[in-house]
């Protein structure tokens, strides 16, 4: 029994020293959330490199997580979360920069164009009254049909 107790104690100490690698569920959810927020900020369009790095790291982390390699999965997921946050931040900055450029462009256009003269609204003119015109007279009636006289030719002998 002493041998069994020693073996159990040694096994227990070994587990404590090496640590039990638990599934990095929290890291997985955080990384997914960061990549989703980056996508919502249109990072694939405005920060494509950073977003791609986050997406690949998330895919790798998920793959490692499902294979049970929790230590490497945790590292990949932390990387994915960091790149996801960076991609969202870069996308926001880029959208702001583009919007500022667009605003400056329109302000410049306004400065360059002389203001259009403002026409005062004209008073509505009264429409001239039309003279009442009587309708044209009706057409004359058709001539009466001509009646043929009874003209018989004389009998032939």
C-alpha cells in the first residue's frame, strides 16, 4: 500500500507541476469577438492585411482547439484577438481619414465656385383672360337628293 500511495502522490505532484492544460474557451470567444468587430468595421476593405492576419490566426487557433492542442491554440487565439483589435482600429482610422479628405474636397469646391446669384421669386403673373369665341357655325345641310324625272324613251316600233 505504501508503494501505491507513493505512486499516487508522485502522479498527483506531477500533474500539479506540469499543469493541466484546460481548453482556452475564453480566449476562443474573445478572439472570435475581436475578428467579428473588425469585420463590422469593414476591416477587410480598409485594413486588409491586419484583418487577414487576424482571420488566419483565428482559424489556426480554432483548428488547434478542436485537435486538443490547447497550449498552442491559446497562443494563436491571443494573436488573433490582438490582430482583430488592430484591424478594427486601423479600419476606423482609415474611414475617418477618407471622410476628412472628402469633406476637404467639398469645402474646396465651395470656396472655388462663385456663389450663384439668388433670384428673387417673381410674382405670379395673372393669365390674360381669353376672349370667348363663339363656336363656328354648323356646316350647311347636304343638298336634297335630286329626283329623276320619269323620262321614258319612246317605244321602238
